[in-house]
C-alpha cells in the first residue's frame, strides 16, 4: 500500500499536484497525501481550509472503460469515504447530495473530482479528522466539524488513509448506486435548490439511475438535478 503513496508535509493543493503528475504519466492508483494545504480547493471555485490534523488525499483513477455516467466516479468516492469512516472511526456518516459527507449534522468531508487528460480522474478528498472546529470553514449550510470534536476520539490518519485507499480501489471498480442511495441523506425531505442565480424550494424524492437528485416542484413537475447545490435551510 505505502509504495503507491507519496506523503508530503505541505503543498498548495494535492489535487493540483496530482493533476500535474497525471499529465507526466503517473499510474492509476497513485495517491498523494499532504499534512496540510496552503491553497486547498473545493467545489465551485471555493477554497477548502486544510489545517494540520485533517486528511488531504488525492487519488488518480484511470478507468479502463469510460464511466457509465458522469456522476458515478464522485458517487463511488463518497461511498468509499463512508465505508472507511465506519471501519476506522466506527461512525455511520451519510452523504449530502452530491458528495458532502455528513456526521452529526455537520460536514466532515468534501470531495473534489477533476478530469485529467487521457480520460483520467483526480479524486480529491478532504476529511476533517483531528481538526479543531475553530480552524474549519463553516460556510456550508450545515457548518463543518472535525470527527475528534464530534466523537471525542482521535483517529490514526495513516490507518484511515489505508482503509480509504482500499475502499476507493473497491468502489471505483463496481456499481455503487444502491449503496449511494441508502447512504444519501438528502432524499425524502423538503429542501432548497440553488442553481446559478435560481433558488427554489422542492421536495427531494429519490436518486435516479444516473445519480441525479429527483425533485418535485410545488407545481407537481419533476426533474433530475445533476449539478448545483441543495440546502436544508428553507
Ligand atoms: C468541497 O467540499 O467543496 C470539496 C473539497 C475537496 C478538498 C480536497 S482536500 C484534497 C484535495 N485537494 C484539494 O485542493 N482539494 C481536495
């Protein structure tokens, strides 16, 4: 396991560094882990605060066949995170669509999946593990927290990284739709959809076969969302 992991104490962003390694031919399964990031990147151009104590991991995936649908890679990564957290930390985390990992109603992990040349993907995962709450970005609607502050137990980052890499190897090689559906916390509830300048309330019914969030608007019409954000704050 350790032979395919590069560990560094600090970098700007493990995703940025692994993207440049991918362009120079790094192999599928290559992993890069940093102790902290000075410019951690999140979805939608946001930053991801990455102080010491968290797990900042990027994984290079070169699928042998193109993925069945665009959402399947990031969904597989979200399922892998939940499986690893249960095995190592003993917590049952869930997924806020698309791929925020939630425990105790707080965001404990974010995932940023980026494409690289040659049909490759760099999957970046940031887990707030032993990170003090005061150092975390609380800009999400649920707020962020570290596993240590939520459970009172500190986690061995090396053990978590090994379990996460094994879970990624497994989940990226199979269909995770049913597991994603059962881990998803966003269905069966009313929420607010934020899409560009648009914002409206709707009822989230289910996850469709392409990982879209099926919503029912108040006029009774249904549609599947494949991008944008949702908030449980109405
Ligand atoms: C989000 O919540 O918007 C996604 C956050 C993704 C953060 C991880 S940390 C490891 C990797 N490197 C980055 O710069 N970002 C991802």
